[in-house]
C-alpha cells in the first residue's frame, strides 16, 4: 500500500496553531465521521485538540509536536488523517474496503499538536502575550531567534515531564531552571500540556502509542526492559517497511513513550522523523511523509502472533 495512491489536499506549510485549526475545520466539514475533542488547554489557554477516527475496540494513539521546533510532525499527522478519512469515505479509492474494515475495528486517537504555544513561538518568532513574550526572550538570552526552542511557553520540556525515572533526568539535565530546551520542570506533570496527555492515556487505556519527533531517521521501542514482547514484532515490521533504524533503548527517561511502557506494559514508540537540524525544512516533507507513512499504517494493525492482521 502506498500513500501516493491518493491525492491529498493537505498542503505542507509553516504550521502554527491557526493553520492547524483551519485544517481541522476543513476535515470535520468534509468527513463528519471524524470526531474532535479538546483534551486540555495550554499555558496560554489554547485548546489541545484530539481527532478520533474509528469506532472499534482496539485503541491506538498518535501524537506530534511535543517539542515546539518539531512542528513538521503535526503536518505529517494531519496529512495521514486526511489519507485515512479519504480512503474510508470514497468507495472508488484503492484499499477502501480494507480501511473501512479497519475503521470498524480500531479507535485511533490523534493529538497533532501537543505544544501549540511553543509551536507558535517557533513558527512566528513571537507570541501575542506580552508578559510571556518578555519571559521567553529573557530565558532565550535576549536572542530574538526562537528556531531552537523545544519547550512549552514556560520553558519546560514537555517530553521530560512524565513520572518514569523523572528524578534521574532532573538531576542530570544541564538547565536547572526554565530554558528553551531540556528543563524537565520543577516536578513531574507540572505543565498543563503534559497533564492533558497523561490524563488522556489513563482514561483511554491505549493498546499502542506512537509519538512523532524529529530528527534521526530511527525509532525507539523499549524502556527499562518493561516493554512487552510484541513490541519487538512491531519494531521488526517497522524497520522492514521503512528506512528507519530500530533502536531498543537509549539513555533517556521521563518521556511520554517511556512512561506509557512503564505504566501500561504495552507497545510504545518514539519516531525520530527525517535527519538534519531542527526545525527540519519543508523541502523534506514529502520524503519524511513517505518514510513515515508505512510505520503509521502498520501501527494500526494487530500483530499478535507475528502475523499482519487487523484483529
């Protein structure tokens, strides 16, 4: 199956929160079977949106833009969402029957932009809130270039916020206070964005999660030897259908995927899309999407027993 079998209307572009809302409105108008939820709010009170596709028992979750300057991951997820919606809704398209069957077997949760405040800062190089604009400029050492910003608008790295050996990350991370990147916060789950993602996973009890980041063209699939054996099966498939290298573990803690594996003992994956310096240029989008498409697609299938099947 190839993503080029469909011509999507999604246009990759500098993608801030306003552009996300435009595309969400378009998708909901075209595909009313999609559901949209607000799972929480950011520091600056922007809604954190979740798209829900499907009505089945198996529960999958994808997310993007935990890190502000990795906003291209939001573009990937929005294009993938449109691909799924188009395929299910048009019986004349290739793989319609297969995807319609899958639609009835899974419930897919997609949070395309976990960190809208931070994304707005990176994409626009400014935010409207004067108080926080002064704050981020100060902790950015008075530089007005925010392309290296990964944190939320309070200077907390949202993917270092989860209670999975958080104390280790707190002790060894170089920034000891709010910073453009890497500061894990004063305590786990101190930020509204991380709380929203924590609550979402606890409420839904997902069977598998995939978190999209950049960069490295690899993916991580283990944590502290707590991952289930089926994770290795998925990792094998993912590495076979894409050029991404499977890496079981790295010396890192307190990430969303780490916590999910620790808490639920279910498959969790962090995909590092593309290769280069963040934020990756939009000129790389087509190749990034082509490489990521089969991994996201295969994540929707139940691989128990080592065989590709939808249930």
